[in-house]
C-alpha cells in the first residue's frame, strides 16, 4: 500500500462523518491492544490515543510512516501467521481489512494464542462484491488474479484452508467460512454485522 493510501486512511479514521469510517469500541486504558496489519497505525491512533498500543505489519515503509504519526504505537514488523509475542499478551486484537491478505486460519490460531482468555477480537473483512468490483475495473492480470481470489475464497468457505499465489494470499470472505474458522481456532460469542462494513467480533475461549 502506498504512503498516500495510509495518509488517506488516517484522515478517514479521524473523521467520524466519512462513509468508510469504522473504529473498534472504547476500552479501559489498562487493556492491551494489538492491531494486525496495522499499516501506519491509523486505527490505533484514532481509537486508542490514551495508551501505548501495538501494531504489526509486513510493510516496513508503512511502519516507518506510522512512527512519524505517533510515538504511542509500538510498531513491529512481522507476519500475522507467526506473531512475535508470548501467549496471552493482549486483551483485544483488531484487524481492519487486513486478514483478507493473510492465511486466515493460521492468523486466527496465532491471534487466539496471544489473546488472554476472554480477550476480544474485532475484525473487518471483505465481501465478494468488493473483490468483484475491483476485478471488473482491472486489466487481464487483475482478472487472472481475481480467478485465484475466487478459488481461494471458495476453498476457505468450505474447508477454512487457503493457498498462496505467487507468494501472497488474498480472499473475500463468507459468514460461514469465517464463523467456522473462528470456532475451529478457539473463539466463541461470534457476532457478524453486514451493513456498510463486514464486521466480525468474537471472544477467545
Ligand atoms: C488494506 S491494508 C489495511 C491497513 C489498515 N489496517 C487500515 O485499516 O487502513 C492491509 C494491510 O495488511 C498488511 N498485511 C498484508 N499481509 C500481511 C501479513 N501476512 N501479516 C501482517 N500484515 C499483513 C499490508 O501490509 C497492509 O498494510
């Protein structure tokens, strides 16, 4: 993602009137929060300016940009599928439109490991319509990539397993696929909302 993307997303996170605005719920200051695929930390900066929070991303440039936005976020370069923290370190894990770029079951397994028992998960996902809109406006390479996304997403829907293409993962999600993946990876109290955003919350068992 480009620097412009992250700057724009920070504006969106700070502007409650923007149609794409969505933030996780407020939490007591004592609760430790981790953002997976945090980009430049925009969601943490807007939602939890009252504490030191943690953000993880594979994109070092995004993290460096984030450092110029805030010194209250501890930015860590790493992968959602292999989190560099010991067990039960966090009370809340959030992921805004980032799990769709990862092996979701592997990421959920890791998220469950680093969450305390009863810890909360807040994620936004990507529906079929979003990927389809992107594919329709892209060139032939984008359409070939969409064929991979579609197959990978169907695979996730039925088996909760995914496969990479040219070293990366991407998918859209279904309610069935994500619910089953959450249950298999130790979550309960699953709630799914399909309004303006595909929002999923759950609790670590
Ligand atoms: C669409 S952006 C979302 C960024 C931010 N959460 C937001 O709401 O603007 C997806 C982010 O996921 C990151 N990402 C992709 N694959 C990842 C992985 N395996 N582990 C951690 N982060 C990943 C990307 O680098 C990118 O910053």
